[in-house]
């Protein structure tokens, strides 16, 4: 059963009543699974008022008591994981095992931030005069607004919610309209865990209208957005005009550097599996493959084999390794990327086509011999299509890898310590993975540079976005 969909104002779930609604579609079948109530401008205003009212009580609550609520939320997340995961597979499409992994990672997010909120330390600065005492405090920034995308509907939301709440902020969340069930479940369980009304308000509706109303309101002091670069730039411009702090986790175009000395079969198998996670709709998905000349043919053959033998199907079906794309826009985007690549003489080694005409399935695809100015080499693919090209020398590949305005994740396969050292220094990226995929755990920072955004989520940096510094000097 797919849950009934609501947004939450002041601790109360709100249904459609006389409001407009949006359909929620199962991307594996194209069938309608739910109907989402859209917030009115009055609802957005009610969320602002509610968040402002709740702020003094929440920021005064001891970190220990806030921590207890977040820990209970972690327990409820684990208890309900099978149902929440099923909702994610139904509205976003990823295989059930992946959805379950996403939900379980949210329990960790709640737990880790519950503890980190108890470690928001200030400092004492030695004064210039003996009778002066100088103290630096870190205080909650206030009411925050967060906007989260459809690809990881629960974990993208929980990253922001857990950090803001642990820091003593209240938060208004506009989650993903296309895959809303997990945010509904998360909001319910937080309130059952004891979250006071108004500390977390949620909204659905027209993203541009809601974000504009929230960002321009004097009540909101900080925004956090995960999504595409163009939308991130728009929101950052609006936030700048209203002097709001921002954390932006935007798109990427992650280069993969496979050197001749790498364990080629291992790299090919690992990369195929990692690439097809959530059908490639991941901001840190490996997207541009540069393979050194001697290893190129062997890598392409092994990688294409692993891609083509991946079982694609409904995420609820037993044995499915890759589900559908989340919506029709992504299928059209894959078709356009492949057409462009083929028109520039790339070879379709495997895939290169939509699967069936029900739902939004696209075959895992490898494009060999791609040129650097093909669209897929410069625009974020966000799907299961991989362009592969050759390189000769380390300086050359670093120049090509760093040529785009993105700077999120990057991947390197080499057995040489010297090469690993050189590329980890030379890659312009927020995250460098060498011989394994090790990002995204709650205890490590996750974020990009250049057009890929600003600020980090996860790690001790996670709390920084929700805190402001106050200096006190006293004689
Ligand atoms: P899009 O640019 O229309 O939307 C991206 C996200 O921003 C969506 O969640 C959308 O609801 C939200 N959004 C759009 N306009 C907004 C506004 N004015 N205010 C607040 N939120 C707004 O693209 P799309 O078709 O939904 O997704 C495709 C592209 O988005 C991908 O190519 C990828 O670059 C990017 N994306 C990135 C992430 C990520 O994790 N960084 C996640 C999802 C999508």
C-alpha cells in the first residue's frame, strides 16, 4: 500500500481539502500511485509563522533532550524501514534493496547528529588584558528553509533536517513532489519521537513559488538546497539579495581516471555496479571515463560486459539490479545524449535504447571513442549512460578532468602511490576516491567546489551550516 500524502504545519498533517493536487506516478509502470496536496501561499505563511513560534523553545531545549528525540527518530526509522523503502521504490523507482539502504542510512544520520549536537563547542580566546574574558559561542542560525530533490527522497531530506534540528534551528522543508512518500513518513516519525509542533514544517507545491516566498521572508535566516546547478544559482542569487546564508549541493560531472597499472577487471566491475546505483541518477555518479591507452580496450570490454548483464526491471521484483529512471524527462535526456554522441562518431558498445514502452526504463549504455565536446562529456548525464575516452599522460588527463565548471566527486584507479598522490593533489573536486567508493557516510564531509556548490553536509562540517558565531568580550 502506498501511504496517503500530506504536508505538515505546526505538527498537524494537512490533506488536500480544497487545495490543488499533483499526481504521483510509479516510474516502473506509469501508473498513478498517489495524490499530493499542494500548499497555498497562506499555507507557506502558516509554515513561516509556526517555525518562528517554535524557534525560542527549541533553541533553549538542552542538546541532551534534542538528542533523545533524534535517537528515538532513528529507532522508528529502523522499525519502519521496510514500509518506507517500499514507498520509495513505488514513487522513485530504485530497487527495493537500494531503497532499504537509503532508509537505514537515515537512521545513522539521526543518531550521528543527535551526538554531534551535544558537541557544539565554543572557545575561550586569551585576552590582551588580564581582566578581560573573551568567549566565542556558536549559536543556531534560526529558521531555515530546505529544498530537497527526488533522487534520494529520504536521505537528502534527513541530512538537512537532522543537522538543523541538532543545531537548535527550526526548519521548513519543501521535499520532492515526484517522490514524496519518504518525507511524509520521516515527518510523522519525528513527531512520534517527540518533536514539538512547528520545529519541522513541510510543504509541497510549485517549487519556484514556495522557494521565492520562503527565501524573501525575513523570518528565514538560512537556505539549504540540493538539486541542479541552474536552480541552485537562481536560489543563491535570491538568497544573496536578501542576505541569507546558503548551503548548496548541486550537480556534478565526476571524472573517472583509470591508469594502465590499475586492476582493470576489478575497476570495471566496481564502476559498473556503482554507476548503475539509482540508474545513474546520483550527483556523484561516475560520468566521464578517461582510460589510459594500453588498458583502454580491455577496460571497455570488461565494463560493457558488466553493464550489459545488469538485470533491469521493476524495483519491487526479485533480483532487479537497476530500476527505471525516475521520470520521462530523464529518458528523453538519455536519448538526446546518445543521439548527439552517435552524430559525433561515438560507438554504442552496449545499450543505447529505451527498454519497452511501459514506465521509464533505459538500457545501461557504454559509448566508446567519445570526443571531449560531446554533450554528454560536458552536461551532467544523470542516467545510466557512460562515455569512455582514451588518455596518454597524467598532466593531460588532469587538464581534461578539470576542464568543466563542476567540482563534486572524482574517481581514480591506479596501483601507483606516486600517481595516487599526484591526482589527489591535482583534481579540482570536493571528493577524491582512489581505488574504492568511500563517500557519503555521515561521519565524512560531502560537498562540492566550483559550480557544484558550497558548504558540506556530513562530517563535523555538517553543523557549520546551521550555526552562527558570536564573540563576547567582558571586562
Ligand atoms: P530541475 O532543475 O527542474 O530540478 C532540480 C530540483 O530542483 C528538483 O528537485 C526540483 O523540484 C527543484 N526545483 C526546481 N526549481 C526550483 C525552485 N525554483 N525552487 C526550489 N526548488 C526547485 O531538474 P530535474 O529534471 O528535476 O532534475 C534533473 C537535474 O537536476 C539533473 O540533471 C541533475 O543535474 C539535477 N539534480 C541534482 C541532484 C543532486 O543530488 N545534486 C538531485 C536531483 C536532480
